């Protein structure tokens, strides 16, 4: 009987200790501090807690990037130019980027993790739409409704 | 205690008692990651590092917690927990301090958690009554042996791209055959060192 109790205690204790160590490590290591995001060469900018991805950071600060997959790295629409502090290109981005894109620093915003101060230039949304229409890569079934007064838009 | 010197254990676990070729442990990642020499070196180095550290940690756990409490029968499940937690920790550490290394090794780290060679090394260490230094030597040797077998296989598979393999053997079948042949050639080292 005592051996069973002891076994349960040791197992639980070890699991708790390992979980606690991992939690502490996560606090210490996955904490990047506050990072400065500079958009379009200082035109806009904001500070954000590091560790999240660029796409969500931008959309939280009202800079909308089209991303129909919602940041899963599947649609390839959230292309932005990262001029500094983006880290290395990931294998998940390669299928969506041409050689010219790679040479000029285009990244998928949903795959860039903010680890340090970062400089990005974001295309004008209308330019993106014009480009999609020109190359025929838009989703024909999606309809967009824009309100004239505000910046809000919604998909129907 | 096992009387074999650590250096002998180190060499023996690379050549004569290679964990992959003699015990056939860690076959899944061996088959999956031996297509290119570059990736195989990445996985091999990551496995070596994790193996050395986890055999050390598991030695301490076994001899300073489980043996005094007479709970040796728990070692299977606790070794797995230690290995999984350690790999998680290494992943966080590498991602924070060396994004370049994370870029190279990152994709292999989740593979290592479930690599049976690592658990195998920890269990052999207990079974063969190694002391701490011998355990570390065994972990290092097994990791290097895994690296050696993986790189050998990757080299052969890169060449095999040009070979005309009979249709029924294409894919995994011919890889298994080649692994068997490599294992047999490694038996040629057996007279060199004997290890308990």
C-alpha cells in the first residue's frame, strides 16, 4: 500500500516539478519585451509586446492586411516588405514567394514573429486589389462591401 | 558496477553496439530524415546533444530518487517525461538564443521527443549498471553512432537517386535492405571491442 502511495507521490511530484520548470523557462525565455514596429518608414508605428506574429500585430493596430486564411500561412495574401528585424525566411513561406520577392525582402506577415524592433512597408490595400484583378488571382466568389465614410469594410 | 572503462564504452557504442544498427532503435526518424546529408547531420547533432543530457538527467533521477525509494519499476514512464520536458526546454532555449540554429534544428526537435533510441539509451544505461561517467560516455557514443549511421545512409540514398532500383524494391524496401547490409558490415567491428 505504501509503495503505491509513494509511486503516485513521486510521479505527481516529478510531473509538477517538470511543468513548473517549463513554465518558469517559458516566462524567462519566450519574453521578448516591448518591440517597436515602424510602418512605411515612420509614417505609422506602434509598440507591442513581442512574441506575436506581425499580421495580428498590424491588424490590432488598424493596419489591415488581406489574409483570407486568417494567418495560417495558407493563402499567401499577407505579403509585406520587411526591411529590418524580420529574422530568417521560413520554409513555410517559400511556396508563396518568387525569387524577386525573396530578393526584395517580401515576407508573409502571418509567419513573421516579432522578436525585436522591426521595420515593415505595407502596400496600400487598393493596390493589392488592383494587382489581384490584373493577374486574375482574386477569389471570384468573394464580395466586399466598403463603407464610404469610415474605414470599415466587411465581406459578404 | 560495470568495470568497462568509459572510453571503451564510447567507442563500442559508436561501432560495435551502434544503437541503430545493432539494436534497431530509432528507425522511424532514420528512415524519414536520411534523404539528404545536410538534414541528416542536423538531426544527428540534435539527437546526440539530447541523448547526452537526458542520459545524465535520467541517471540522477534513477539513482538518487528511484533507487532509495525502491521505485525502480517507475523508470519507464518517468524517463519519458524527463525526455519530453527536456526537449521542450531545449526548443525554447534554442529559439531564444540562436534563431539560426533553431532554423536548422527546430523541425527535428519534436521528432526527438518520440525517438525510441533516446529512451533506449536511458534504459540500457540502467540495465548495464553504468556509473555516471560511463552513462554520459554511452549517451555521447550512442548519439554519435546514430549520427554516423544516419549520414552513411543519407550518402547512399543521395547516390541511389541515379541507380536503377528494381520496381518492387523502390522506396522503403531497398532502404531496409541497405540498412541490413550496413548492420552486417558493422558486425565486422565486433572482434575489436567487447562490451557488457
